[in-house]
C-alpha cells in the first residue's frame, strides 16, 4: 500500500509542479519547481521513498536516453562528432583527474580513489534540465545539439570511471590494462547491442505490419520496449546499458526516415512518448527534492558547526572547479574543431567568449549524478564503511541544485537578444525543402488528374479540385524563390491565412461539441470529427 501511495503522490506532485511551473515560468524553471514540490511533500507527507539505484536506472534512464537519441538529428551528430566526442569523453576524463586531485587535496580523510569516484559522479551533464531552463530563451539549435550529444555519451564514460574508482577503493589497486579493455568492451558492446536490438525489433514489426496490417497500439508498445530490451541485454552482457539505449534511439531515428509507419501511428506515438518524457522527467526531479531533506539530515546530523561550515566551503570549491575545468575544455575543444574549421572565422571574434560561456553554464547536473551517488555502496567488501560517502551525497545534491539555480539566473542573461550560434551563416535548407515539397505535390496532383480510369464527369471534377489545390502549392513554390520583399509579403499572407484557418477550426470544434451536448450528435461521431479538427489545427500551429 505504501508503494502505491508513494507512486500516486509522485504523480500528483508532477501535475502540481507543472501547474506551478506555468505560473512561475518567467522566473523559475520547472526542474527547480519540481524539486521544491518534492521537498514540500517530504516535509508534509510521511511516506519515505527509498530509491534503489538499479531500479531507478532501469525505469527512468532507458526511455529518456532512447528518446533523446531518437529526436536528435543524425546530421547534427555527424557534423559535430569530433566536438561531441571531445566533450563526452575527453571532458569527463579531464574532470575526473582535475577535480579528483582537488578533492583529495582539499577535503581531509578522503582517499584518492574515493576522490576520483566523487569526481566521476559529478562529471555527467543533464540535457533535460537544460531544455527546461532554455524554454524561454532558446539557444541556437546547433549548440543545443552539441550539448545534447555530449550528455548522451558522457553518462557512460563517467559511470565507467565511477565503477573503477569504487573497485580501486575496495581492492586498493587497479589495473589500467584491465580498465582500458573493460572500457572498450562496455562501449563497443553497448553500441552493438543497441543497434542490433532496434534493427531486429523494427524490421520484425514492419514485416508483421506489411503482411497483416498495422495496429497503432502494438507499434507504440514495440517502440516502448526497445530501450528496455537494449538496456537489459547490454547489462546482462556486462556492457553499457546506457550506451545501448542511446544507440538504439539514434538507429531508430535513421530507420524511421523510411516513413513506413502510418501517419496515425506516428501522431499517437508522439503523444505517448511526450507523456512518458513529461512524467519521467518530473518524477526524477520530484524524487530528488523528496530525497534532499534526508540527505541534508544525514550529512549534517550530529556534526559540529565548524564541520558543517567546512562542508559548505567544499561545495563552493567543487562548484568553482567544475566551472573552471569545463570552461577551459570547452574553449579548447571549440577552438580546435568549430572555430578553426569555420569558413567565416572572423565572425567568431565577437561571439567566441559568449558562446564558450553559454556552453560552460549549460553543464547542469541531474538524474545521472543523483542515481550514481545513491548507488555508492555503504560498506566495502571487508565490512568497513566507504570513507566519505556522506560527503559525496552532500556534494552531489548540492551541485545538482546549485548548477540548476546558477544556470537559471545566468543563461537567460547570456542568451538575451540574439542567441550565440555555432553556424553564423543563414540556413536556407527549410525554404528549399518547402519549395521542392510543393513542386512534388503539384506533380502528384497532375499525375492523379490525368489517370485514364475515370468518367468524363469525374475528369471535370478532378480538374476543378486539382486546380484549386495547385494554386496554393504554386503560390508557395513561387514565393520562396521570389525577391525578399515578395517573400515577406507572402509570409504575411500565409500568417493571415493560418490565423483565419485556426479561428475556423476553433469554431468547428465548438459547434461539434455543442451538438454533442444538446444530444444532436452521437459521442462516437463527435469524437471522430473533433480529432479531424485537432489534427488540422496541429498542422496549422506547426506552420506558425
């Protein structure tokens, strides 16, 4: 009963925090609101939630990382692969070594292996919190894709470093050869398992759909099972389940480009995945808030005031070190990859430091850090306590909260006005694609119009309807290749058309629902008509 009550309370807290987040969206990002609601529930409701790290990783990380990999453009990953790898692996190792040595030097009674373990826990970044923070002040898409790619892959490298740090603490020694071979196995097999799992499941469901017809519900359920299957298989093979989920999402992105799934399946699946993402993200930060009072009580309980002050000082040192290390590595990485390779290198003089500052502040910590620190063992194999575990828990929770607060305050200031971009050149790909799509639509309509298997009356009707449709496509294709002033006029006309169509859609839906309320229309018919209007409205909103 306590488990079911805790689940319902967490779901209620997610909904409550979403409402409060909408009210305070201009001032406080929703992750901080969710943490605050979690703290409030922990203080008011006596239903403690014990987070099992293995269960936490299995329930939350595979679907979220899979979805991130699915939705990040594969072209963005290929274009900035060197930068992403540099941040995901090079920055993690740089942070583990630099921060680990600092913790070992500054904090007494912390062995070097434990210091490296704490540094590995604090190394991975969280794109979920970053997306929420930048909702009001969006950064350039390319920079966001680089940061998302970094966070997709740095989880695995940081967790591997953490694993070997714990092993070194338990045994007192570590073999770098074994560590290197283990790292290669974790990464390689994790990626292979993710790719293979996705290809097998997608091809199997496409085969079944092609032979027996497509059922949206089963297609959606299959997509939900892919990340969990990849994660569990990889973990069973002692590979990286996180990389398996990420690579599964990236391959899913590529396979979905074939467009074999029906439109209705894609629409429904997107809604389901959006709901899962919203719930899982909210649960992570609500649970973090729920755990914070207990973490603080465990850390500070029974400690004299001087020791408590020292802990706060250590937190400040760690936060400053993380910022400095990240700033240095980001500057070096972008200098070597993006800045030097840019054809318009002169454009970077005014943007370089601002861009590096944005990338530095964007390194917020979140779910991986929380789960990793809670996964630290309390006892070593010989029965002794793991030294510094309470300090690690306090530092991790403090870094998560303070990095969120700092990014919430500083990022909007850095992104105010024109956000810094990794590609200052104007990109005309979308306009080109719209023009080509319009031309393809016109060609398809003309082909339909001249099919020989219709009667004379049908031909006349087809000609009338096709002419009506082609006017819209010809206007769009012609406007996109016209001079800038004509393009602007066409865009204003299109905006007016969208506004009128949206008003008409609202009126349609209102009348259908009114007829339903007065008993003039059956519920089944009304819901089908409302869905048609909803889909048309969604298409119009996407064009705004």
